[in-house]
C-alpha cells in the first residue's frame, strides 16, 4: 500500500527573501503570488487527488484555495503543516537576524537549536511525519496534496531520504514548487523534487 504526497510550497508573497515571515499574521499573496498560484493550480490539474491539506497561514491557504478552484478538490486545514514557530523572530529582516547569535546557531546546527518560539527542527519533522502517517492510513493508494512551507517540506524529505536534519541546505524548496514523495510499507521513494512552476 502506497500513498503519494504532493508537497507544495506556497506561492511567493511580495517580500520573499526580505524578512522572515514565520507565523506573522497578515502575510498574504500579492498580485504576482496569486498569478503564480494560478499557474501552479493549472499544473496540478494533471494530477489525480481527492484532498488538499494546508497550513493555516494566509499564504498557504490562498495557494490551496487556488488549487481547489482549479481541481474541485476540497481543502482541509492541517496545523501539523504550519510554519516553524519562530516566535519573536517572525517579521524581522534577515540583516537584523544575522546579528543575533541564536539565529546564527540555528542556521549552523538546527539539530541542536531551539527557536525563540520553542520549536526544534526535530519537533517540526515529528509533526509532519505524524500527519503523513495518519493520512497514509486513511488514504491508502491515493494521492494527497500538502501545502506547506520550505522548512517543513525539507524536514519530511530529509527523513524519508535518510538525511540528517542539518542537511537542509543541500536542496532547495522554491515558492510554488512541487515535491512528490511516495510512502508505503516498503519504504519511501522521491519521485520529484522542487519542480518549479514558472
């Protein structure tokens, strides 16, 4: 029995790369991001799936709703797909964060560092794997779309490829990208990584 997961990173908000959005409220897709989400949704029309599970952040739910509008699949909110809890780091610019020793420690050894919000990458990995296990049991031999965030997707992929959590810099998860992972009793197989919809 195999369940296929289509991990989708949300489309880009207007200042991706300018600041750490984290769980900051009000970070939504602008015109460019909505257009990107529409192209992503059109690409996903080529896949067969029944449900879309989305992080509760605005940028992910807007991306998920675009996919739903194009495919008629229903959207369910999944807190286990939420962004890393960065606490007071959320909303801060990367130049400012680079001056914080804890931020530098986080990026140097995420396996050993807890964010100010109280979450480690192992916590993130545990919650996304918990969700995948539940969905695999509920939807064997089906395909499921999971709309989430780069670090969450990296945590899931790293586990299933047998990579340490600190290998996060070895591959990219771009905005509006698709990563395809099949998980079953015989193990997991990566069927596609960071397919970017242009």
